[in-house]
C-alpha cells in the first residue's frame, strides 16, 4: 500500500442512520487525519434525530452527513477496512469489494439504538450508551494500530 495514501475505512450497518454515522464521525475526530472515513447502509434510512442529538452533545455535528447505500461506494472507493457495526450488515455486506485486494474486515456489533423502546429518556439513554461504546472501541482500535 502507498504509505502516503490515507487508509480508507468504511463503516457499514443496515440503515446508515445511527451506528455507522456515529462511527464515521468519531473516527474522523480521533483519527487525526490519518483516515478517509465513509459510512453506508445495506438499506439506508434518514439519519435519526437522536443520533444527531447525542453527537451534538459531544460537540460533533452531523451537518453534511447523509445516509448512503453501500452500492454508491462499491465500485468507486478502495477500502482498507470494512467495519460492520451490526449483525445484519455483517451477513449481507458484499463478499468481494472491487479494487480492495488487501481489505481487512472487522465486525464490531453494537445494539441498535433505533430499536430502543420505553420512554424518550430510555431511548436517548440507549443512543448515548451506543455512542460511548463506539467511541471507546474506536479509541482502543487506534491505540492498537499505533503499537
């Protein structure tokens, strides 16, 4: 791999409305410009308002983010790391990623905050918990990569 090229990370989930959007934004924050970061879904939905809210709580704006179908990136983006953040995406993501012979696949399963039940506060608590879990996982992954 060209040492000057940024490593490309794609976070993939089903809806590209919660977990993968959070992961994209958090890796951009913590990656120090070392990565080109994307997110997509196998069946995209609009970004959840609670996703935007909990990211704003940690001073990350999702302005300019939009849900994308994985097919938008399949033929055009060379990916170094394909990270699925839900079981459905792990099962349905493309088996072969064109132009990415050295693709590393990782699976980081997180609860689906969009499926939260209960009061508004209960739902918001799950979004926050998942955000914090994604944040911790990304920080740990980056620390391992530096070793």
